[in-house]
C-alpha cells in the first residue's frame, strides 16, 4: 500500500460522507475522466464484462469478482487484465495510426502520442508495468524522431532508474519484478529460438515469446502463486493476439456510449422520435446506452476466453503446485539462465557468420572444398550447445528440486 501512495485507511461512520482528496489538483480532471469512462462502461456492458473492461482501460480491478480473479490466476493469464506493456503498446499504436493520417508530421505525431500516454498513465495511477512501458515507448519515440537506433535493454535500464527515483518502493512489488523480467526474457532468451537467416512462422514466434517470458519470470510466479499453470504458454498464443481485438472493441464501446449520451445525438433522436420514425422503446434503449452492439461483441469474446480457460484447467496436470523458493536460489537460477542463453545466442550467431564466410569464399574460389572445415565447425558448435543445454537442464532441475522435511 505504501508503494501505491496509500499511507492510511479510514472508514466513515454511518450517515457520514467520506471525502477523498487528490494530491495534484491540476490533474483532477483526469480522475474525473476516469470516473466518466467507468460510468460509460457500466452503462454499456453488464456487471461481469464491465468489471473486466474497467480493469483493462482504467486499471480499476474492484469490479472483478473473486471467482473470476481465481480462474484467471489458475489459468496463468491474470497478467492480461493488468495494464501492461501490451496495452500501452496497442494504445500507442492506435494513436499513431490516427495521427499519421492527419497533417501532423512524424515528430509531431510521436510527441502528441507521448503526451497522451503520460496523461493516460497518470489517470490509471502509473502502475509499475505501465510506467515502464511509457518510459520505454518515450525513448523509442525520441530515437525515431532524431534518427537513432533503439536498444530494449538500455531503455529497460533507463525505465527502471526513473521508476526507482519516482517510486522507490515499487521494487518490492512482484508486478514490478515480473514486468522487467518479462522484457529481459524477450531481449535475452527469445533471440536463442530465432533461426538466423530465416524467419520463424508467426505462431511459432508467439509460442517462443511465451516460453521465453515464462522461463524468465518463473521465480516470481512461483514465489507469488506457489504453483505453475503448465499450459499457460500455449493458452497465451491464442489469448494475447486476441487482446488487440478486445481492446479495439472496448474503445468502440466506450466511444459509442459517449456519443449516444451527447446532447447533439439526443437532440437528433428526439427529432426522429417526434417524426414517428423511431419507437419510444428503441429510443429509450439507444439513448440510455444499453443498446450497444460493441458490448455484445465483447460479451461473446469474453465467453470464448472463459471457455478456453475452463478447457485448460480441466486438462491433466494443468496446475503443478511447487511451493515457494528461497531468494538466493531464485537469484542463482536467474543469473545462470541469462548467462547460458547469452552464450547460446553467441554460439548460434558465430555459426551463422562462419557459414556466411564459407559461402563467400566458395563464390570467390569455386575450387575450394569446405567439407572438412564445415565438419569441424559443426562438431565444435554442437559440443558447445550440448554443454550449455546440459547446464541449462541442471539449472532447471536444481531450481525445482524440493526436499520435504517430515
């Protein structure tokens, strides 16, 4: 609670009114906007869907029932409802998509997007993952504007430094650690699964990304939930891409709700009603915001998500109870994992470069026979990969090993 800026809690007696004071009066309109968005979601969607939509767009998880939270946790996809880098990236891409089709130039489009993201971050309370994503996107945008390349690990380091300066107690949150380890997994572990010189199929790339994030965040997951959802990486292949559609539907649902409640739209509907072209019942449903077709699509979408979660939980060995692990063991696991994957990546890159050099030499000298050189290189690289794989397996076995004290 202290890391979130909550220093104390108070309850009002019956009949008295509790008043909540903001810390920054100049940004009070953002808090009001968050309340308005929540109201529009409540009007357009039913109770269960509205709670999920509010978690996705405003960061308010109070509307999610304990049953839904438990089901999401058991399925290993509770991270989808946290406003994370996935949501910020999609939101930024949506804003840029619109701005690039306006007279604004590229620098202006990126600048406006950064400002909107910062305001949005304040509105949702700057969760650790959202703050990280906004800082990293800002660095990426500045690089685009000045023509510099982007390095994810450098941006991650800058984001962590800024986060610790602004809110140092965030380092105690599992969400903070998991968010940063997920990016480390994508930057360090994922490249090992890439085939250099070729592109992996899209579904395979999604699976490798899910596996990379799972391996990097494994210590935090085990120490937070004491269990592992075995099939979560497979489920994420389907659900994560679907979040794009769900977020777009949510934006359209909220926009539609704001439009139908505007004075201009109500005035037009009154004219149509007085002319007899619209029934009163239809008019009441339309103006109230309850006749929202996008909310119906969201409901169907969430029903599919629920069915997939139930199917995953019913599979054999879907949840493996592991218990917690000591912090030294977690640190050792993480360090060995990252070092080994860096070594494996360097071995694969070096092998790819050796093949390219041999191919170039053959083009320059057709009489050159590289068979012996190729066999030597392959034998050496295979030996290194086998050794690294063995150490990686031992690292996993040592981390999962548990001796029960009766």
